[in-house]
């Protein structure tokens, strides 16, 4: 069995790596080739291109990169043909992934995409188009299948991959490390910190350079005021390899007691140990919600991109926690509403208002059950791996109760 796998962003690399690990457990002799990051590399995949090339945010921002991206897609298509896979599996990054699939309208292999584009939020016509060139779709939100099955595209809800990682959310690993000894903390402990326990605040400005440049300065501005009012605070900045140098440089200039952390297990442990999180809109907001950490969500893009998105997006919320629960559990500060002052106000509420904290924690406790794999005894990655195998002659997937017909 040969699979060509494409994960064009850090979030996709994380999901794809867990899929590959599950697939290898079920099918040890699988052959892999494709594009991914460090986590897929740990699973034995030698990426044909650096995924940093594809980490571009925004509708307007991507325009100047179009010629290079088109050239890369042609090169990827040629590499796929040379590999002659049984399955082409793309993970997330629909802007890249679906364009690659459309280049193989007469493909002799199965075409599968993992993580549906948000057709329920905008561009609903994509669902019908995808049915014209995909063989199978794996989705991670329970309400998504009908958007695609109505067009004849075989679709499985496999559960959200975040649920596989909740077991990592114990504070011990992170708390074993002393922030005061960390090189990034700049040894700025105060007398107040000697007399009271540190309170930890997650700052997560995204995994793309554009996100970091647009979001981190305002996160720092709010954090600076928080720290001026409360010296017991210590700031923890989880990041990824694509933007780590940039994040470290910006935080080193901020003059705040902090540490920059990298690594999945340490990140989840820090999530659980934190009292508050200020984060870019994305999967990380869901992760923090599922572990119960009070979280404020923010985002900003190019002004023209924002106007286009506002005109076409048809959902009330950006945070998946809010979308799944159909109400504003995590405060959202988007585009023009995102200011250091607004962020500071929400941060203080979640740090010091006991009633607001209790209400938040109660609201997020039921969300994990909505996102579990629908087949008993399976993780989302295990179920996805079994379904993909079944697409190849000789596969052994048995249709479970999560199967959408």
C-alpha cells in the first residue's frame, strides 16, 4: 500500500503524524511519500518541500506568492505521478490541497481529503465541486457530513483529533521546570513573586509569520499592563518551529517575565497549568477550551481581507467552542474589535472574576463528548486510518456507527 500525503501547515502536520502512526500500527508495510513538517518526519516521512513555503495567511496577502505556489504545485503533481500511490491523502490546508486534487481528474489512485473546508461558514459551493474530484472525505466536526453527502461525496465523521491529546493535559511536566531558571524568563522575579505563587498566562499569537506580526504586539501590550498591575503573573508562549525565532525575538524585547516553549507534550502540560490564555483564533482555542483554561480569542488580518470575509462568512462565531455550543463562551475580539484595551478587559475578567471563571469551566466540560470518535474503542486517527485502508482492494474497514451513507 502506497500513500502520498500532503500536510501544508503545522496544524496539518500534527494531525497527519498521528494518522500515520495509527496507519503504521495497522499496516506496518505501508509506503509513504509526500510533504510535511517535523512531526511527519518523526514518522519517517522525508518531505519533498519545506512546509514553511505554504504558510501564508489571508486572501490578499497570498496574491504576491501565486506564481511561486503554482510552480510548486506543478512540481508536487509530478512527484505524485512518479510515486504512483494507491491513495493521495491531503490534510487540511484546502487552498493547497484541493488545488492538487483538481490536477488529477483522471487519477488511477483514490483521492482523499482529511479535514473539510468550512463550507458551512463560507463558499458553500465548494462541497459540490469537491464531490466531482474527491473519492472520500474525512471530517472532524459532527455536523459536517450532510453538507457533502447531499452531493454524493462519501464522508465520514471520525472525531476531532484534539480529543486524542487530552491525556497530555496534566500540569506536572511543565511545572517540573522552574520558570525562574529558564533562559527566556530574563530573571525578572519581583519581591511580590517571592510571597505568592506565580499565575501563568498563555500567549499564543499563531503559527504563521503574518499572524505573529499582526497579533503579538497587541498581546504584549495587554500583557505589559496586566503585569504592571499584578507582578505574580508569568507569561508562557507556546510556539512552533516556523515562527520560533521571530516569537523569541519579539518576546525578548517585551521586558516581561516569560518563557517560550516548543513541543507538543510540554505545550499541553502548560495549557493545564495556566490560569488564562490569550490566543489567535484557531485550533489552539479549542484545545485550551477542552482542558478548561479560560481563553480569550483574537484575530486580525489585512483590512481588505477582513472586509471580504465579513461579506461572505455566514457564521456568528470564529471559535469552535462557541460554534459547537451556539453561544459566546470564549470572548472573541476580531479585527477592529481587537485592541490591547479590549484584550486587557477580558483578561482581567477571566483572571479575577470567580463567577466568570466558574461559568466558563462549566460551559466547556461537555464539548469533548461532542468531538469523540463515533466508533467505540477508536481514536479519530485510528478510525481515519482504517477507513483509508478500506479504499484499497483488500482493505478491512468495517462500517461502524459513525459511518455516513
